[in-house]
C-alpha cells in the first residue's frame, strides 16, 4: 500500500473496512468438522484456523510469509521524567535490533518471521504534547504511511511491535482520550518507574488531556496530538493490512493503544487482529476489553518489541498445522463416532 496522502485518505480508509471471506470461513469450518477429533476438542486452535481462513480467503490458510514490523520513535514529553531510561536508549536498542541481539530477533526467528525495523526520525523527537500537538498533520501522515509501507501483497500475517522510551505515557493518554476513565487506570510502570515516576506520568497525561480537551475527537487528531511516530506507524500498518485482508497479531499495551482512537470511532478495526498476549502493564487488560480482543497468551511479559506477539505466532502456526495436517474421517477410514 502506498500510504496515506491526506487526512481525508486516512478517514476514507477507516470508513471502508473490508470484511473476511465468509465462504472461505465456511469451507474451513466444514473441514474442521470432518477432521479426526471430537468437535471443539482443539479449543481455540480451531477458532484461529477459521479466523485465518476468512482473512486469507482460503479454506487451507498458511503462513509462508510472516513479518514482524518493529517501529521506533522518540517523544518530547520525556523531559518530564516519565521514564526510567533516557531517550538515547531508543537509538541504542534500534542498533541492537539491526545487529540481531534483542529478544525480538530471537523470538521472530523462532516463530519463522522476517524482521523489519523502521526507525522514525529518532534524532527529532515529537513535540511535548503537554504544550502542543505531538505531530503536525504532515508528520502524522508520514508516520502513518511509513507503517503502511511494511504491508506488501505476499504477506500471510503481520506482527506489529514498537520501541520508544516513554511511549507507555503516550499510550495511556491515547486510551484515556479514546475510552475515558481515570488517568490512573491507564498509567502503569512501563519500563519500571517507581511510584514517584508513576505519579509524574499521571500528571503529564492529565496536563496533555487538558491541553487538547477542545480539539476534535477524531482518530486522526487524537493520534497526531497524543501519539508518537512509532504509534501512528502501527496504526497505519494495521489499517493498511486491513485494506489488503492481512491478519495482524498485536503485541502489548502500546501496539493496542495505537488502535484506541480508531476503535473508538470504528470498532470493527480490530476484526482482523489477534491479541498475541496480555501484557503485565496494568492498562492492557482494560484496553483489550474495549477493543473486544481476548489474548492468546498471558506470560507476564512487558518487554514490547513485538515479543509477545511473536511467541503467539508459534501458537497460530500450531493451529494451522492441525487444521491442514490432520486426516479427515474419510481419509483415515475412521467412523465419525468421536
């Protein structure tokens, strides 16, 4: 997908969301019914196979080409002491991703995923969103388009991940503006700030929400005012994937928060998404409820990078292996009595 040339193009894409192939889902369901097992005995693995069939448009879905796209960006509001680490760590970690030394490198390899690292102007953080919009309209469109660019026609599944010191603060702001509730319900420790750090995060988010209170509550405006480049890029990637019917595996709190402004306006945006896991970040379980997603895994992970989603892809591969590799009752010569 070429990207989003204008705010109107983004709005139009969000207003016209393709649906899964119902015929392919029906054919996959018929295959499930014929496999040598009691109906429903593989539990959610069966649901995953049907989900993948509908979005891939085939009764025998597969993952021949899977991609983990990791977006990195820096945030101007980190000057307020909301993170346990300085913004320079973002660039250092990007170098680690490129050199193959991070958790996501190992986990993407284990899951059979190629890794695409997209660093977004790390030397130019977004503006401090307590004093102005985080991004101009052009900057937000550029970030959305950078996300869309990772979605290519050969993809069978897309994992989205992120790196950006301080971005749990932006995620909390996006969730609070999109779904309401007390700011404290959305703010957590992120990379490990102490109680004083959490209090600073809450105060920063509250100031940002107050500053932007009079702005339009449209998905684009919320993203550009309170998001970051890496967060907007995730939103662009997920929307572009929907346009091409590519199933998406979401990671933790931040990747899901990238969809909060979109989902508040168009709840169906998550229909082609699987929540890979439930992060240890406190706001994530609350956010998954708003997005209507049930996580595949709950492993106490809170690293980001797409790490939890990459682990979930191994479960998805298992679901497809059973769906495609098992014999039917007719093929096995087994009476349908299970």
